[in-house]
């Protein structure tokens, strides 16, 4: 009985632990987030996706508003069309004009709004944007997002995460920036790497082919030896029977 009870308790504890992990995982991944398609290098341009999950079982997401950081304005913001959704881009005058490619920019995008579509329960939607040029004096850009449901509920994803502190209940989407690309671009560095990789692959293929040939030869010799031994054994056995 004690063994049976112990097994039952272990099963219950395991089930509770598994359910807790699933619950926490679901909560952790239910935020509005922003991720680059590739790298988001400082001083360059990037395509980023705002990923919006529907957290409610009894309501649909019908609107997303993303506000851009005022301390690091972006001169170029271009949304990619999303089927079923209307896109509104809001621009505002800058207190301090930007100079991009020798041209002075007096206004920048401060908000992008998607509306008219729906995100059903248990689904998510990506909203892509091309943005640039990315700042060189910070490691991340923090966007503040408002998610509206068809029951008029608004979830404000506006709390900034701080190092060493627990994640806030409604964290703002944060885009992590990578180091600026080296002069000449990544393609120049990628070509030698690709050539080296190709050479390594060719060498590996040749080595593999050589190993295969050697193995085949060894197996062939072993087969011949076994065959000769079998014939000799048969002849010897035949002579013993005749005797």
C-alpha cells in the first residue's frame, strides 16, 4: 500500500509540475513581441515583424497600435501590406531634424496602426515593417504597443524591462540591435567563407569516397577469403565422408 501511495503522489506531483510549466510557458510567449528578419545592425536597415498573439478565448484582436521611440526617431518606416488589415502611418515633426544620406529630415513616423482585420482565439498575426536607419548609440529600440479586442478591452504593452529585475506583466516589445556591419558589407566576407566551406565539403566528400573505396576493397578481400575457406572445408568434408 505504501508503494502504491508513493507512486500516486509522484504521479500527482509530476502532473502539477508539468501543468505549471505549460501555464508559465504559455504566459511567457503570449506577449506582443518584435523580431528582425535576419539581423538588425546598427546604422543599417531591417525588416522586423511585430508578432501579436490572441490571449483571449472569448474575444478577437481587432487593432494594433505601435508607437516609435521618440529618443531614437527613424527616418524610414514602410509597412508591408497584410491581407484584411488597414494600415495608418502617423508622422510628427522632429524637435531636432535628422540628416540621412546628406538630406535633412524634419519629420519621422511616430506611430503605425493596423485595424479592420481579426486575430481569432488561439491564433497570432505578424505585422512586418521595413525600418531604418537604425541608431548607432543604443543596443535596443523599445516600442510601446496597444492591443485592442472586439469587446473594447485594451491591453497596454508599454512596460520596459530592466536588467536584473523580473519581467513586467505587460512588457513593451524590444528590438535588440547587433554591431554595425563592417565596411564592404557582409557579402564580401560571406564569399570567402562560402568558398572555404565548399572546399571543406569537397575535401570531406573526397575523404568519404576514399574511405568507402577502402572499405569495399577490404570487404571484397574478406569475402574471397571466406569463399576459399568454405570451398576448402567442403572438399575436406567430402574426403572424410569418402574415407
